[in-house]
C-alpha cells in the first residue's frame, strides 16, 4: 500500500434511513454518507461509526456504540449490528463516521448528526380544537374549520438543553391534505403537517396515521417560549395533538408541553371569513382565506401576545387513532413553509386601485402579507396559474378551483399569512386604495427541504437549459408529503406520475426518501389504469439501484409480485375499479397471461386525454400493455434474485421472454418496421399502427437487434415532432435513448418552434409561461389542464440519464455509466448527486472532444465512447484505438479525442 500526503477529507452528507433528520429509527436502520478525497483512485477500505446519546458525550468520546474499524467499502445502506439491544425508544442520538482509504490515510470524523428512535405513543390519544359554537339567528351552530391555538408561555433554560423536539399530528383535514396544521415556535420555524394517512398500510387492513417530529432546538429561547399553530379540519374527528420534549444535556428528558385544555384556542371563522363557502375541484373542497383584520390576531404566535380573552381549548372526545388505524412516524423529510423571493418577481399597477403581482414562478402554498393601508378597506384577491387574453388573472382555474378571496384590511399595518394550499403564480389585487410595493405580498410556499446546489446543468443550447430548470423547479415546488398528480385538482398519488416524478427527482436531487415513501404509498393504494400498478415494480427496482438499499424490495416483495395479477371478474379497467383494487390489496387476483397466446390480456392507460392516443385501437391483446408487462417481468426477475426468491427468478424471466417473442411474432410488421396496436380476441390483427404502440415497445426493449431498433426509432421519432401528450413523451424519449438513438431525442427536445399550441417545450415555456411542468402541451389539448403537474418533467431525467447517460450499473452507484450522446449540442456541463456523492461532467466538442469527469469515492465509472473515435487520451495516456469503454476510478479525469 503506497503512502502519500493525504488528500482525504471528512465524510459529509450523513443520512439515516435516507433522511437528514430521521425520527423513524430502530435496530434495522441504514446509515449513509459521502466520502471525499483530493486524490485520484482513492476509495474507502474501512469505516468507524460512533454514536452517543448527547452531543456533549460525542464531543467527550463517551460513546454508546463504537463499531470500531469495519473492513468495508460501503458508504450507503450500511447496517450496524451493534444497534441491537442498545437503542432506547424515543431517544435522541448523535453519530459520526470516519474512514480509512486504500493509501492508509485516516479521515477526520464527520460533523455530528442527530437521529431519534421511534416513539410509540400510547392509545387512546385525544386532540384539541377551539370551542367553535357561534350564535346565528338566535341559534348555536358549529363552524370553525380553522382555528388558532397557543400553548401557555413556558420557561426554558437553554443551557440545560441538548435538543427540543415537537411531536405533532392532526385529524380532520384529510380531504384537503397537507395543510392540517402550520406550527411555529416563538413565531419561527414554520412547519406543515400531518402527512396524509396511508390506507392498507404495508398491504394490511390498517390505515397508517403519520405523526411528524420537528427539531425546534434553534427556535427555543432562554426564558419564555410559546408554541402556536393554525389548524384546519372540517370533519367531526378534527383535532390536533402536539407535544414538546426537551432532551437535556445530563441525559434526561422531559415533556414540557402537551396539547390539552391548558392551551388556548381561538376559532378562526371570523378571521378567515370561513362561513361554509368552499374553493372546490371535482375532488376536494377547502375554505377560502377571506382575511378579516378586525378579527385576525396579529402577533398570535409570539410570547408577548395577550391571549387572556381566548377561550381554553376543547378536547375532542373522538379518539385520534382508532382500532382500524396505526400511528407511525412519517418516513420522509418534514414539509416546511418557505418565503419565496424570485428575482423575476414584479408588480404592475393597472389603475389607481388595481394591481397584478407576478411572483416570477408558480408556487404551491399561500400568501404572507405585510401591507400598509391608509384606510379601513375591503379588497378582492384573485389568484391563478395563468393570465387571460386581457392580462388579468385566470382565477377560475382550468383545473376547477376558483381562487377568489376578499380581505378586509384595517388602517395601518396588516401583518398576516393565509393558510390553505393553492397553486398559483399570479395575484390580482382589486380595489386597494393606496400604494403596494413588490414585497408587501409574498409567496408562502409549502415544500420539503431542497438543496439547490446538488444538481445543475448548462449547455450551449439555451432551450435545453431552460427545460432542465423547468424540471428541477418542478421537483422542488411539488415536493410535499407524497408525490401527487397536481395539488390544484386531485391531490392524489398516481403510479404513472410517480414514474416521471421519481426518475426526475433522482436526476437532480439526493433526497431519495420522498420517492421511496411515494412508491410504498402507491403499492398499497393502486389507481385505476391497470398498467400503472406495474410502475410500482419498476420504481421499486429504481429505488434499489439509486439508494443501494434493498429494504423496500425485501419488505414489499409479495405486494410487488401480485401487481402482475388482475382483479377477479374485471374485463377492462375503468373508473369503478374498487373490485379490482380490493383484490390486489388483499394479495388475490388472477394472472391475465394467456398461455395459449403467450401474451397478457387487457389494456392500460396508453395516453391521456384519449384524443392524444394517435388513433390507437384497443383489442384483447394490446401492444403497449404487453410491452410494460415484458419490461416489468424482466425487472421482477431481478428483484426475485436480490431478495432470495430463486424459484421466481426463472419464472419471471421466462414469462418476459415469451411475451417478447410473441409480440414480435404476432404484432410486429417487418415490412413497415412498426408494431400494430393490438390483437383481437380471435387473434386477428388490428392493423392500425399508432406511434404509441411502437414507442412503448421501443421503450421496454421489444426488438431483436439494432436494425429493428433503428426502424422503430425512425418511426417513433416522428420526424422531430412530438406526438401524444406531454406524459407520453417519457416513453417516446426513453425508447430513443435506450435503443441508441439519443440524437433523435435531442432533436425533439431542442425543437425551437414556439408557435401557439405547438407540441414543443419552446411553446410551453414561451406561450404557457410555465415554471412548473404542465399537464398538457396547452389548453387546446386539455382545456382543464394544470400548470403544476410533474408528469411533464421528462426533460430533466432525459438530459441527465439520457443525453449525459449517467445511470447506475450496480446498486447505489457502486458502478455507473456515463454515455454522452449530445446530438447537435456542442457543450454540456452537469452536476449530478448520487448515493455515493457528486458526479461532475464537462463536455466540449467545439474543436476536439474534451470530457472532464469528477468521480466520487467508492465508485467505478464506465465511460462509453463513440465507436468512430480514433486516438483517445485519458489523463494524457493514449488508449488503444479500438477502445469503446474507459473504466475510471475516483477523482478527476480528462478524456480527449478527435471528432
């Protein structure tokens, strides 16, 4: 082992169970970190993890657990056997890691990070609400869909405290989701909860009720403190539970505050103008935020606020968690409130009392206002994703909700936040007498933590750059408690949306926990398109490849296996699929593989809306549906191998091979180089050849050789014009990239046609002015579209995983591929996060082709080079002229070759 001056740095990016702040930790926890070295060809050979109950103990080397030096190159999905029997329920722990490298160097310890073991809250649990009886026409009526709550002021000595942790969850807001409560400590650290319940949790009959835990250590003060929250709910079960525990330096812990009748609770009906009118889509309704500053309790979240006139909180006698439910910790990062400050934000005065505020980018959230009003006055607030032809806000959204609110302002300073979650970029203020400045009204977004610096991309094509930024911001802005189609309409998780959302998230962020949670959620709660349930299989495998952690595959193997079955008695999918869904949830259903034909029956979504299907003709045996089954049978054979189900490996592999053979034999037209759409029940061919049929086949690899793939690609590429919906292009582009025709994918993405209703991203950006991916190319193709629908974020994943070709070859990026296929683009530069660390790629083909890569420790990069290259230099050393693949280890490497 060669000795050298150490360039080894301390590990960073510590995660437990994929989380920066984990509170779902037990003995099966997995630990991950990033290693760093300034030296090339450096890798970890040993690690040492130390764990203490308090930060001061860690500083004093008083360890609860010390693994000693462990011989291993693993730095993701690491399990610690010493945890068994040494973790106490509901306890704070700190951990650090250091490593040795292959040159004999020892790193410094990482910065410490904390985690919390699972807390088992004992039933029964009762929550609080406001006394919400109001007198109307001499009768007492129940209102109160929104309330303000405050704990008593309480005193803390911060010199004694290691950590301050709040456990909280609420009930009664399930139809609206996400914004059950907004919690603050001393007016700081606004957080959102609870994560929505998960029915049929882990494939069982119980519903998981999630509690969130918040580290509020930085928000507490020496002396007086207060916990305050806005809470929302419109069902008889509405209730809030909150508990503040302090973990002291001496190792003890104490419940300092518990929500009960000692708390104060003010009904918010008058403050929010909540008199039963709902903002509705077809799928949910939520109260309007009709702020009335005569009743809004300014400063309600501060210790100085006088709440003596507030009534005490009412205990809801209904149990918050019943016998059909189980209370468990949420499994992703907590959702936060974030003040949005985009540099492109602007305010325009249309006339004396009329303003348009453009936030610069669409947000999902609400508003924070600090308005100086010269008089008492009422104003109308209109919000929306689009402007109409006259330049006014389209407040009655295409997707259904009508964002109209009325604010009653008082003379002087009006300082408040609205509460309900909406999707909007534009705010129109009508009837305001006075002056409004650009920061009087700001976006109050609801997002999970997102590190902007982890992922980036630039090129010499400005349109491609804008598409990446559109995709990146889409993931950032739509990360709430679970991936959904759009918070503007359904707020529902769909497996097809998850496919694009999850893969794009992998391309731009190392925050893998939300994707994993969303996969798990969708496994238990399948939706109506029958092909969608197979995307759970696909994404579960991708979770393993990107994280290196087989936890999800192992835990949900049986539930993934049953996704290949159909519900009993169902001939086709439709909206009334409760029979089908129920049988799958219970592990039943029937195999719809027809042994006589070698294909599966039934059909899937294909595309949406139906008019986008290129005339696709459905039959008994459908090409797109069978292609999805073929690809996922292949994937399931790999999952079976990883999880030790050896008997299933050959079954799934053989089933995949049979489907592929029969698809080519029965459905492929060798004369035209296209797939027919389907077979009829009598096995005659429906001769129509939609692009969708060939695109799905190409995407999942249903071809025999390169010649067949080339013919399919020529057709699928459609002469450089997108066809189908903005969702379908995922299958179109992925097929082109994976079959070796990425240049055609690049041409589609950089099509500059920005004419109205053109199916291009240039038109999406220039005509729709979208800042989050839209649901459709324009309102023409889907009149009820949303401009906040992540299934349109395909460019981000295609740029990173396709054009740059950065994909894992082994779990956790132990081995990965870089295969740059730039088409007509001459320069590319990307920063890509992985489970092992950051990959950096710089490509310049202006004269000679120069590629510079930074490879993380503990990984091996396979650089796939163009076959037409002649002399190739890697780090100044000439390679063999016949080389098609360079294998490089960690560090910076420079590859140069002629065009």
